[in-house]
């Protein structure tokens, strides 16, 4: 019988640089709601700010030269990660995202929400 393992993940997602602070806050709330849906324990939720992109990304018919970077660290059951990533992919305002498994557990010691 397989035991479900809880792992630490890092999720970094990009939002169009043209978004207002209110719109960014709404998307952050949507992502936090998804984490709650999958019973994930939020460890870190950081706004890395607006940064220029290495190349132009076309999203929803609009070209973006910069993006808002949001970084989230959370603990979740490993059998939920794929479904959570799919739901983040389906959020229409997220231009790009990257979900990684954290191998070094020292990250989870910094709890800043």
C-alpha cells in the first residue's frame, strides 16, 4: 500500500505587467483559494515586483514586455500537485508559471506569509 507523501513546492507565476495592483491582488487571492482547495499549507507568498521579460510574451492577444512575478512556497500532498498545477494553468490571467519540488527543506523554515 502506497503512503501519500507531503512535499514542499515552489510556484512562480507571471502576470501581465499592465495589471493594476487591485487586479494582481485578485489573482493572488485566486491562487491562495486554489491552495486551500487542495489543502496545501502556505509557507511563503512573495511579490517579486515588476520585471522586464527576456522576450515579448503574447497573452490574450496583448504583447507584454514586462511582468509581475509572484513566488509561493507551500506544502501539499504529492498526489495533489498535478491537479493544482492544471488549475493554475487554467487561470486566464496567469501568463506563465513554474511549479518545482523543493529538495532542500531549509526553505520551509522561513515562514513569511
